[in-house]
C-alpha cells in the first residue's frame, strides 16, 4: 500500500475497475495503474483552484478556461503534455490568456465519452471546491 494525496491509501495492485473514480479512464491509457490516481489528483487540483468554465464545443472537442496568475499556462501545458504521452488520443492546445489559460481538447469519435467524462469531472470538482 502507498499513500495517495487527497485519496487516502491505495493498493498498488488495484485495477481501474476497482476504483470508481477512474471508471472513465480508457484501456488505451498507458499510464501505470498505480500512477493514475496521482494524475487524477493533479487534474482535480487544477480544476479546483483554477477552472472558470468547461464546455463541450462538439462531441469530440472541449474548451476549459482557467484563471490564475503567472505560470498557469505553462503548468497546464506541462500537465497536458504528460497526459497526451500516456493517452495519445488526446490532442491538447494550451493558450495563455490575460487571466490565465485556455485548454482546448480534441479526441477521435471513439473517445468522445472519455472527453465528456473529463468535462463532467472538471465541473464537479469545481462545484465541490
């Protein structure tokens, strides 16, 4: 067992199917199972602290607007780059704005449900923050 910030204790041999908070993570994800809660916690922290809006522009395209100080666009770009290295179907575009960053996300039609789940999670985390 090992500690996972914000999620208590996780058994390293758990599968995605054993953790409801990861039930939307596609099998195409190559991030080691033990690291997935940590990545999810990174996204949750970003959404809780910085998400202004999240919306699906189309079934395969979303836009997240994040507000924050200097360095936010770089932080978002770094997280997006690491995520696309394990879930190569994500195409992220990060744009610095006057108030923070805008994150564009596109996926193939086969992964539209993953994108919709990501947007729902972002909205839920923001609402509970």
